[in-house]
């Protein structure tokens, strides 16, 4: 299949079926395209708005034949009202300093990633990620992207200990959280939620309408946390719409 854009066209490809990592007993397929080097940011913007995600220089989205549980979700930043528990999460992490850095991999980041994957996703698809893979994930792209490092200052020397990191694409209509990881030993901070909440604040400061969170997978406990953010918009066949209270409570899509 071929999709036309203002400055050229993309060729889309379909992967072979493989085991779904989120819903046992199901298979997944993905449609993907290589992002062009010349106008990658524009193409990435357009594809994100219709449900694609970026991995290095590839944009992909689910194309499963018998399942549509994977749904693109985004937070409308200007409409977001922090709950009491979300304000507590922000306050618990008020000692962290945010550093925006270029999309360049460092050994410090990679060490943190390895500890995170070993503790939280030892059986996941990224469990065997090595240094070259991490460098490619961070640096192999032509889109507008950067890293946010969260550091906890321990003394007056140096930038402080790295406790969390997130790769973020800057889109025309918002921020897209590509991948985040954090110190698994820092329990009680809710660092995963904090990263999202902090990016809502960043989006508001930038005047960016949305924070894109990737896919919410209806019925998957691994992805249930995304439904806790409200308001949350879902991409459905008719376009973007708000998640209903029933969807949030049950973890199932309204048909």
C-alpha cells in the first residue's frame, strides 16, 4: 500500500503474525513504513495523528486481523486537572531536577535502562537490549526528538544522580513519549506516573495541545495504568474522542 504526503510517498509493509505480548492466546501484526530522512518530522506528525508510533526511523501501528484492542491515546493537556493523588505524586518528586538533553546515548542512561529492564521487564521484548541497540533507539532518527533526564541532587557537585529518563518526540501538536525508564529501587515515588504528569505540565508551558502516550491495550493489565489519566482521548474509526467513564472502570472498549 502507498500513502501520499506533500513531499513524496511512503510504502507500507505488513509483518507476519506473531504472539501478542499483551493479550495471551492472540496474535499481532503490524503495518509499518520507513520515515524519510528529508521530511521525517512532517511525516511523523501526520502518522502520529492517525495512530502510528515511532521506533528509530520506522513508524508502525497494529494491524491485527481479529482484534482491535490496541488504541492510540493522548492527554489533552490544557483540559487536564490534577487529582489529589496526582498532586501528591508531583510533590513526592519535587526534589528531582529536569534536564533536557540532546538525543545522544550515554553509558549512564544505558546502565539505568538495564536495571529497569531486569527488574520490571525481564521477560519482555527489550530484555536483551545491548548498547548498540540503545544507541540506535536514541540516535537513529531524523525527527525532532530529545531526552529528558530527571536527576536527584545529592551534593553541590555535579548534576546529581540520574533516576529517570524519557525519549520524547516534539510534534506539531504536542509531545510524544517514545520510551521511559527509571530506577526500579526508588519505590513509593510512582516515577512512571510522574514522568507523564510532568510532561503534561511541560506541554501546557509550551502551548502544546497533547501528550501522546502510545497504545492503551483494552483488557491488558500491563497497560491499565494509562486509563487512570483523565481526561484521555482515544483514536477510534470515527476520529479522536474522550474515553468514557465505563471504559475507564471496566478496561474495555465501548462498541
